[in-house]
């Protein structure tokens, strides 16, 4: 059997994608709108998607489709229940961002703990030039060493963050829904952490898991980092907490809707203690190449009859 492979949103992956080692045809599209999916996949047996949604009403029009290879870890874009019922295998990418996401987390932590943005803006505004002394202390600077880091989601990424934190002499408080030695409860993390970082998937249970109530439980100097999913945090509540001084700062790489074409309350914040980056924590050149290689590994394994990284409903 010669497989027909179609990559729906090739523009999302800035890496070399090697040709699979079996007979196949291959087509790729930089972007694909929802209304274009069926036409582009009508003859496909293998679909590659990063963020193009594969819902039941679309999938029922694609009887030839055998595999959906998600070019990412999150699979909420796929109707997995429909795929299971109709024999469509879904695979995803795992453990590829073991360096890039933790590095992004700590870049945000250092910037916020040391108030780098506030000081940079002050220098640009002429404050240093007007200072009476060789420096000025308008914004508090706090060491990372000796601080307490709460990690919500203690899988591969959470553990990688923990290893870096321990090397920096930080106290680590981990939480996960799956039992493991040394875990603490969420209330302990909220109340005792100087920094909280999120590494949990988006599920009905985790949507808006941090809202006004949880933010009020945190220290007024606490920093919240989210490089996981935007919907984990109530964005309106976060904006109000930052504006009111309920918490000390936040670093986000994700929003509930991406790209935020219709705006977002966090886009409107002009605060030196808030950093927002455009979902790039995962996107080092090295990590994207690991992802691209694993993507093809997953497809080759499926065709060989030994599927790997299969997503279970």
C-alpha cells in the first residue's frame, strides 16, 4: 500500500522534515483553514497537523484516513473519541522540549525576580542619567537561590524544571494528579511558593484551575509562570491580580485563544512585572528538529505495524 501523506500546517514547524522510508506521496500546505481540510485530505491516509482541528464533522468525510500525526504534544484539537470508534490512530510528540521549555521558564523567572524589564525601561526613560548615586533601587531585586518553586504538573518537563531549580539551590514543591513520591497538595504550592510554574495539560478539570481564589492564596510577591496552556489560568482574574498587586508578577507564553486576533485582556497590560511571549517556549531550533524527527519516527512506526506515542482517549 502506498500511503498519501498531507501536512496541513507546515508553517508551524521551522525544521527539516525528512521523507519517510516507505512508498508514499507527500503534499504540504503552509496553512489550512477549516473549510479546506476535507478537500486537502480527501485522498490522504496520513494527516499531519499541529493546530488544524480534526473534529468529528470533518473526520466523517475522510474515510481513507488511517493516522493523524500531531506535530505537537497537545491533542485537544483532535476528536479522539471519534477516532477510537472509527479506527483512526492518533499519535503525538513527547519529551522533545526537555531543554527549551525549562530554559524559557527560567529566563522569565530571572527577568521577573530581578525586575530586569522595569530597570531597562527606567534606563531608557533617563532615570539612571538623573540618579544622584551610581545606581538606584526603585524596584526590588530578589535572588532565585533560596526561593521556593512550586511545579504544577510533574511529568517530564516538570522534572526537568525541578533539576535546574535544585542546581540553583531552590526549594521545590511538586504537584501532579498521578501519585509520585514527594508530591504536595495545591494549597501548599499556592501558599508557600515564591514562584509557581505550570506544566499540566488542558483538560476539563484543569481549565481555569487558577482563578481569583487561588491568586489570593499566593504571596503578594509570588510570580506565576505559564508555558503550558492559556486556559489553565483565568486571564481576567490574572490581569486584575497584577494590577491590584495581589501577586508580584507573571510570565506567560500562552493565551486562551491563539493567535489573539480578537484581542485579550493580557495583551492590554503595560506592566513591567508581566512578560508575554508568543507561544515560543517550545521553539528552539534544536527542539523543533527533535520534534520533526520524532514526527516521522511516529509515522514510520505506524506503517511498520508498531505504532508508538499513541494517544489514548
